[in-house]
C-alpha cells in the first residue's frame, strides 16, 4: 500500500506504539528524499545539511559507477568530505571525453559545482546556514542532474549504463532505450 501511495507523492507515516508515548506518528519520514522535501517545505534549513549531503554523495557514487568514471579511493574522514567535489569533477571530465550530447547538459553540473551550497555542505566547520532559496535551487539542480542519468519513463526508471553500450550506434542507454546518449 505505502509503495503505491508514495508513487502518487503521498507522504507516508506509520503509526507506532511505545510505552512512553503510546500511539504516535514517527517524527521523520524514513526515505531521505522525503526528509529533504518535507524540510524544504517547512523551511527547516538547519535539518537539511546532512540529508542533502548524503543524497548528493549517494547519487554521485551511483552515477559515476554506472558511467565507469574512475576515481581514486581515499580512506580518511576528511577526504570523504571532499568526495562529492571530486566525483563531480571526474564526472565532468569523463563527459567531456565521451559524449557531445551530455556535454550540452553541462550547465546543470556546473551549477552544482559552483553553488555556494556545495561549498557550505563540504566545509569543515559544521555550521550550516544557507538561505532557503539557495537550498531549493540546489535541490532542483540535483534533481535535474538525476534526470539526465536515470530514465524518467515510469515503466523503466533505470539508470543509463555504460554496460549497455551499443557498439554499432556507439551509444549508451537506460533499460528501455528511451534515455540514450552518444558515447566513445
Ligand atoms: Zn528507460
């Protein structure tokens, strides 16, 4: 039931029970995307830093793996914080080498790289105090980037994979071939 409702953009809360609070709704939606969208809607800027950073990292790691973007592996905590920045730049150089059609979409990726939100998310001190409008714009850009690399057809929703390289057409594609790009 909840999976169906989520597809209609309903916000799902489970009714929980505990000794302390009796019957209650869970404080936070479980899905990280829902957390972000709920907090954006509420204007809860201080609750957005961590989930947006996690979402960005996860999405970038996934896109880079799907496009076989090579990145150097690093161990320590500080370098982990630098990860999104590095992944974005490696992704960019891979696109520049491989695809004219994706190159044409580069302004989306450049907006993320140049956003002061990215700097804020990755900064070493933990104060996170961006403007709500900037956060909304950043989230819109993240969604736009995602749309490039994941098929938007409801029956597919699959990522564009280098694994699906068509050696005759010289193109990469999603699961259903509605989303595809030139690639070399
Ligand atoms: Zn598709």
